[in-house]
C-alpha cells in the first residue's frame, strides 16, 4: 500500500506535464538529439513524440518521467 503522502494525483500530473510540454523542442536542443533519437531513448515512436511536441497529443505520465530522468542524467 502506498502512503498518501507519496500519492501523486491526476491534477498534479497534468499541471507538470503542461509545464514541460511547451519546452520539449528546447530540451532536445540542449540535449543535442533529434526527435527520433529522444523518442528511442524514452521508449516511444518518433510519430508519438512528434505529436506530443507539436501539441496534437497529450504526454503520458510515464513519458514525462522518462524525459525528466534523461534531463537529470545529463
């Protein structure tokens, strides 16, 4: 059982996803990777990544966490 203090509700997730989404292109520039490379690193297709970066698809929480992990690894 996960204690309540460690529970992340959907409102929190959506807020942080919405903060990161507009910055994806800049993040790729800093990391010096293409959409295809970043998509491969985080485990999604380039088409899915492109749809997220261009705002046609909402990022999942697991994709958000994968991108954050890449940022902290650099």
